[in-house]
């Protein structure tokens, strides 16, 4: 079932992809930058570009940011082309890569880059690549999650390749440093900035592309995420309003958690609003509310229908995730879930949920219960990651009063000269999201 | 702010006295620090008004600029400052010990050990507050590109010899102060608030007088009351009893005392210049000297309380025993000092105005590594700091309930004993998480296997048991052993090597190009008032 608009998501996406591949394979520029909104097929693009470059006989190195991302790309490459020899360069720590790679006959694994030389595609993390030295650079590189890569880690690896395709999501969390770096703010090569901002500051003429369609986000979520976090580079969802459905076998028991689940199943969004209160970070009531929502999601026999299969897929624990701002909050939610006897649900911080996809997400709002709105909690990327991991529905648990907090709390960050001002700012994005969530509000006093 | 700091501050409020935030001293203190209490002129960026400086608490050297808008007087001040600071630095530059350093051999490209000099000790600068560190940086920046008459005979206002050199050193100290855990240049307020938690906010802690009042209140007063007095009390002339630690001065002092004194000085100077004969000149010189003395007394009266406060702070800190790993960090400061000494001796140009891409990335990497090292070392050195980490779930203390011998898979089975530990802490352990305990000063890693019951965790020992099939004696915990395990690593790995600046890649703008000697700031109208 598709909507009758003139917009054909498949064709639009195909057009963007072929332009990117053309620039990558036949362009004259040393770099190509691709901005990809959440779930727009970034990994698919990376895999496809890798295969085409390998077909063209160009030795290729792939730089990703985490070992999980590298392993995921290796698995996808092997799935698309099991014949292609692939090198997985890994660290010398114990258990350095996903054991699933051991079952792939054409994947060679080594801790030494020299062992893998000659393999058409070699993949590793930026941290590992930084220790590699070569006499002759690779003809081509693909840098994945380039907006989450720090400028200094690109500096460490950029000497390894001649040309590169940089792919990433500008709306997600910016990289950060654990010490102050104001000293270099405003410099084009600020080492704590993102790799892409340094790259574009020094090479403003590079071709920049954009993937226009999110295949992950449902029609209920794409307009909000696009409007709140990508105001100048809008995107659409690949599916229409009726293409995805979430239903539950067990009817609601009338409690807050059940009502918010129904609201989210119906509209894609649900806000479970607890009474206003200043709380510690690991707000026990909010944490318990999150855990209860998850418990009820699993207990009520959820089934998801999507364009992927005509038959309903059961909503199991591995299709649900909980997102928080802080690690101690995640730990508290894990403990609360364990108490309720729930296992197998991913609970993590926004930083670690980047790039992941679930059917339903339950989010503890970063500003819930806080007396202040710091730059960390206001960061647009944090909210964007948390609000864009789901294929069907997202339930946000939050204390009332966040809008007042946003209005009352002034921004205290010093203004740095010469830095690129990021739009939208966290304040505005938070308001946009809250205004939308208010329409799906279920007040609840636990 | 961590939970334990919040608790300590609450306790300070309820008891009225600052609470210890550390049981050992986490920064190196030199036996002979150079204390520097600068004052600046309000409304004039980088125009020093005066300073107390020296290594003898009873005999500070008072340096004063009687008219800060006068360039010559400003330079005279800086030259005098150089006369105090540079001999102090030199006294450390000469005494060296032999040390080894790994360097890349330019011919073979291999890492080889080279014998180099390492200064046996390093100088230490103490300023009253964080603004003092900024001021050291500002002075360094304003001086290091100056040209002396010898370097550039055409320079309109040649700097006195050694002033540019002082600028380079102050710049080095200012840069080093950005490295976490370094002790070459320290602010007393930072030192004190690292070791004590007061019942006021972090910003209020930057008032040295108030901070000391919380830590060491006068007999019969609470810290809170004494801090309030330190911040607000004024004498009958409306002057603060405890003058701000600087470099900025109190506006009431500027308006009521300093400005009229400047005016008298200026008038006396003009009068002297217009003297018609020797006798008249003598009398007028007397007036000028008196006017200058007046300004000197004013500057002394505002810096001396701060000077004494800094030394009082040092006394308080010396009462704490030095942390076990402080010495190791101080050795890094000695390397830093030796390195800059060598660059100066080799005739290298002053530090550039801006770091190039590679230098900036290297500095950031070093600072991040030092921050992680400092966090780990402070916790390992100090049970109170460790308690904070335990409270936040990053460490846990426990008692061994049981040890079961087990072996790893693989061709040569190596010992991988399973240790059951009971703890009352609540560590944030995820499946397969690594934890570390200190075994004879070295970290031994254990992997989290699972939770047996509430507060009972099972860990697998992974290393430090020797090469044999049987673990070396003492390397495996025994039943009844008590120790603390951390979720953070104890030691930091070195980062990747970045390219040389000449090999800066195209993504970062390519090589920065040949460094041209940086010109001094161009003259502006404000400079020649």
C-alpha cells in the first residue's frame, strides 16, 4: 500500500545512490561526502560502494568507528558477495572480533595490516588503522560514521588513502573530548571537532550528497525527526502511514503504561508523563515506569506488521530497546528490568545506541526531573538518536515541567569565535519534539 | 559534581567547616616554589600593575608599575620580573641526571633507546587562583614575540633583553598547566578545592580568602561566617579587608585609592620634567619619589594578604602526605621542563601563535591520556577518592568467598581461576566487563562472569599468574582476601603516532608550510596613550 503522492521513495533513493556511486567511482575530487539521516540505508550504501570499488579493481580500506560497526559491515559484505575476499584487521586484545566471522571462509582476520595486503577490501576501526603504516597508500577508502569520528583520528589515518567516501549522519551526537579543548575552538582543524567539519573546511569544493529517504523511521516519525533535527535538509519515510502496524493480543488493563503503549501503537509516539519533580539522575519512579512499560510491551503479546513481511512478527525482547542519557540511568533501568524478570532487552545510552534499530524504543527523556538544562542534556544529537531508533513506535517517559525548564534555563555556554553554529539548537529541537509528544500524552501517577 | 562531593559539601554546610575530599596530597609540591601574586590594571588588557614574587615567604620581591599606561615602565617591570624568575628557572636547568628515552632513529626508522639528560628537579610556580594562570599565559603571549634591540635594531619599542625569553617560559608553564595532574604551574584555589570540600559553590571556591576561611576558620568562628567576612567585610574607608587575590583589583580600591595616586604621580612627573634648575628638580624629584612610594605601598597592601594566604595554603597542603603516584606524575613535569629547556638552548623560535593541526591533535591526545591516568591514580592512591568511584558504581570492594581452579581453552591450557566475591557496593557490571585489582602495584584483570546472588559476583582471573600451568604463588586471590576492584583501567596505553607536521594530509589542509618568525603585535593607538 503506497500513498498517492508524486514522491516515489524508491526512485528518489536510487537516484541519490547512483549519483554518489558515480562521483565515487568516476569523480575527480579526492573526497565525496554523504549525509544520511537515521535509517536511510547508510550501511547498504557503504556495502554497495565497497563492492563496486572492489569490482573496479581498486584496493579499498574501510574505516569505521567501533568494532561492532566493522563486524557488521564485514557480515553484510559477505552476505552480498560471499566470494569476495575480505580482510578484517583487528586489535591484539582478547576476543577482538565477532565470532560469527570465523564461519565465513573468505574473511581473513589478522592483527597485522601486512598480512591482509592484497585483499581487495580491508576493514578496521579508526583506532586500529591509526597504528598502521604503509609505503604505498590505498587507492580508495570509505569512512563510515564520519560525523562521529573526531578530526584528530582522521588526521591519524588520512595518510593511508588517496581518495575517500565519507558517510555519516550529521544529526547524531558530535564527538567529544574528555578534557577542555576551547584553546582550538574556531580553528579549521580543531582536533575535538568532527572529521567532516575539518575535511570540508579545508576542501570546500568536495561534492556533497544526501540520502533522501529513511527506511527505518515510520511515516509517523519521519516528519517530526526531519523537522526537528534536519530543518534544512528534510527527508521522507520510505513507507506510508498504513504500511506498518503494531497490535497487541492482550487488551490494556487501564494503567498508565498500558495506555501509553496503546497510544504509541496507534500513533507512533507516546509520552508517559510523571508528576513534575526534581529528582536524582536515576529517578527511581521514572526508572520503574520505564521498566514497567517494557514489561507490559512484552507481556501483551505484541505483533508488528511491516513492508518486510506480510505476516505479523512477534514483538520479542530483542526488538525492544531502552535509551537513556547517562550510563548510571541505563544501569538502573537494567536492574529494574532484572527485578521484573525481563531479559534480552537492550538498555544503553544514546552514544551506544547510535546506528542501531529496533521495533519499539522506550526513552527516558534526558531532561526529565532535572533542575537545569546543561549543554550535555540539550545536545540535539542526543535527543535525535533517542527519537530515531524505532521502526514502529517510541514511548518517552518524562517528568512534567520540561518545557518550563527549557524556558527558564538560559544557555550559559561561552560563545566561541570562528566556530560553525549548529542548527537547530538543542533548545528549539527539544521544544519541537515536546510539542509533538504533548499530543500523545498519558499522565500517570505511579 | 559526583555524589560523594555533593555529600561532602552538604556535610560542610551542616558542620560549618570544610570536609576533607582527599586523604593524601594529589599534587607535587616543590620544596622551593616560586609564588607569584600579580595585579593587573583594570580597563587595560595585559597592563600589569605590580606583583609580589619570590621563593622566601618572609621576603617577597615587590615589583610595581607606577604608571601602567607607560610602556617603558611596563617593560621595566617585565625586565625586573625576568630578573627574579629566570635565575630561579636556571637554578633547575643545570642539575641533571641521565635518563633513557625511546626515539625513532631517522635512518633506520626503528625505535631505539637514547641516553638523554633529565633535570633532577623542576621549578614550580604557584599563583593564587585560576585567573592567575590565565594571567601567566597572557604575560607569556605578550612577551614571547617581542624583539630586543639586539634582535631587531629597528623595533620601535625594543624589549629589554631576556623579556622575550621570560615570555617563552611563561607560555610553556601556561600550556603545561592545561595538562591534567601537572604541577609546574598551580593555582592555590584549585589545589585547596581538590583536597577539601566547602559548603559553597565551585565558583565561590575561587575566592582564596573565603576558601581558606572554610578550611581553616579562625578560632570561635564557623567556616561559613568567616567566608562571608572574607568576601564582604570592609574597613572604615570602604576598602575590602581581604582584598581579592587578583589579578583584578576591587573597584573601590581602584577609584578611591589607586586613581588619585596615579594622578599625583603623573603630576609630579610632569612637574619634574618642567623643572628649571637643579634645586627645583631636586625638590620635585622628592615629590615624585614620594608619589611612587605611595603607589608601591598601595600595591604591597593589596598583594601581601594574598601572598600570606598562598603560603598558608601551602602549609595546609604540606600536612597531607604525598600520594604514592604523585612522584611519577612529577617526573613527567620534569620531562616537560627539560624538553623546553632543550628547545630554548637549541635556539628554536618561540611557540607559535596557534598550534598546527598535528601539534593540536598531539596535545589533545596527551591531555586525554593524562586525565584518564590522573583519575585512575588518584583513586588508587586515596581510599576516599576510591570511595567516590565505588559510590558511582565504577569500583567495588569485596571479600573473596571462594576460589575454584579452572583452565582456559586453547592448545596450552592456562589457569583461569574463578573467584567469587561478596561486595556491598553496587558496581555497574555488564556481561564480560573487565575489572582490575592492584597486585603489587600492577593491575591484574578479571572478567565479570555473572552474579550469583545479590551482592555476590563471580570473576575470572585473566592474567599476571605467570607462564606455567600452575599460577605463581600469591597471584591468585585466596578465600578471605579483601581488595578493591575497579571497572576503569589503571594504566593508560600510548596513543597512535600522528604524522609529522610536514606530512599533514590533505584532509587537514596539507603541511602548514615554513614557519616564518611571528611579528610582534602591531602598534595601535591604545598602545601609545
